[in-house]
């Protein structure tokens, strides 16, 4: 064992979300001095919010499929995911006394469906292992001359400067800024020559120019048992009509592709198959056989089992639907195109795309231009769909950055 291996170093983690706490957990198993700093009054605020509707920890699909859900970042994230895969997430949670189960969609949840018991147990284990957690400390930059080893914080007692032998930045992206992910760190890294990719909403809703009558009557109504057939592929599920447009799980699966097309072309359609269990031919035949004297709504209800919000949605998008011949009406039901105006603001998005480019980070998770500074979580330019992918990747990249940091310290020489 070298001298560098035996000397306790001061390690600073900035950000008390899942990525930062995961890094702290790995580092807590060493003899180094580890402190987590967070700007908010409490840690894990976005994590707790995610747990209000049932904390989706990870996904139980085959691992190769899971690891390929991250788009252009698949290859870059694979080493971190290989080291902390979905099965490892479940074992980790159960090690904290939180039993998990697999839902009907393959998503993995705590049996208690809450985030707070897990976060309490996690914090207790970290503090028992000697990790210090300091809240209401906002990181505002590096020391004079841009020294990576001097970190400046704004605290309730004034400005403080902390010396650090190595640092993990886990400051989050730009979604839900009121919970701490406010991207206020971007200018500090740009000043160091890091070209941060602009943040964009991910897993977000979209605005649609609904008529006043439709928006008033159907805001909050779920549209169930449909298939989305947009640029993001073909996916079955449900979504919700909102006053402003559409949101919900089915929309989120398509949101990255829809957002990119809106940005590139200025327009995009959310394509829907309202009757995925009926073929176009069978539906056309049923509509042709419907009594001609029946009202339009009765024809749709009896021949296609379409009524309620689905019927209203058809009328809203295809204004002359009641005058269409059977084959064109069947086509509209099988491919209803909802024109999108824009994505909802990033402050409402579940997550964000953008951040520190993957090319700016080495294979160990360290910023190439900033020796000793490692990054993890949503502040890096990758995005994930909902379904447990985002949280798993945050945990995995936090642990991966901590492992890279330890290797860097070990090879750095005596201090």
C-alpha cells in the first residue's frame, strides 16, 4: 500500500440528490473524509417529490434492453450501468430495509410506494459511516485563479472557502428548479472553458391549440388504451388531456423525438391509434355496416366503441369527421394526428436533456480540463425515459464517479 493510499483525503460532494448520495455511499466505505454539501434546507427534495406518486426505482426488463434506453448516450453510460444494474438497485434498496416489487408494466417500486423511508435509512447509513451532510450551503465557484481544490460556498454564516483533494459535482439538471436543480452552476463551468449544452425539457408535456369548449370540458380526462405512433416508435398506454395540451406516461415515451422535431422543423404531430385492437379493414367494414340513419355518435359507439373523450378528441382534430366516408373515418381513428405547438416549460418537465457534454468527461467520470473534479447525474448531457431509467442512471453514475475518483487519488502520488 502506497503512502497516498493511507493518507485520509478531504472529498467534497456538491449535490444531495441520488447521484451525490450514491457517490457518498461508495466513498463512505473508505477512510477518507467525505462531506455532502447541498444548497437546499434538506437533501433529496426531487427524490422525495418523485416518491409522492410511487417511487419508481428501476425497471425489470432484460438488462440489454434496459441499457439501450438512453439514446446517443448508450455507449457512454454502459460502464456505469454494468457496475450498478437494475438488479443491484433492488438489492441496494432491500439492504436499506426497503422491499421492492415489480409492477404489471415491469417498473420496480418499494412495497411502501414511498421515497421517505428509503431516504431516511440511506441518510442514517451514510452518517453512521462518517459522511457529513451540510445543507443550506450553495456552491458559487472555485477559489482565486480557478483552483480546482478551493471551493467557495454561500452559507447562512457568510462566504466560506473549503479545500478539497477531490470533488464530485452532482448538481442536477434544470427541471423542477424550486427543488434545487436550477442549473446555476452552468456559468461557473463555462468560465472554465466547458461548453455546456443548453438544457431542454425531457419527459415533458406539450401545448396543443384546443378549442375553448374542448379544453373546458375535458381538461384532466385520461385517454386510455391507445397506441402512440410518433417518431419515438409505437407504444401502448395512456395520457391525459390538459388545459394547455397533453401530458402523461404515453406522451413522455415520445417526448424526446417530438421535442427534437419541433426544434428542427417547427412542427410535430402526436400520432394516435385510438383502436389498437381493431384492424383498419375490420373497422372500415363495421363503420360501413352501421345504420345510415343513426347519429354520428351512435354510429361510432356501436361500430367502433368510441365515445366520451375519444369521440370528442376525434371531433376536435377532424372537424368534418361526421361527413367522412367509412374508409377515411376508419383511417382517422387508426391514425389521429394531434398537432403540437411547443413543449411545456422545462420547470414543469420530469427531467432535462443537456448539460456537460460526454466528450468533456473522461472514461472515469472526470472533467478532462479539470483534474480532480468528477461529475454525475443529470448535470451530464444524457436523458432517459420514465420508468426507472433516470433514477437508476443517476445512482449508477454517482457510484461510477466515486470509483473513478478513488482510482485518481490512488494514482496521484503523495500529498
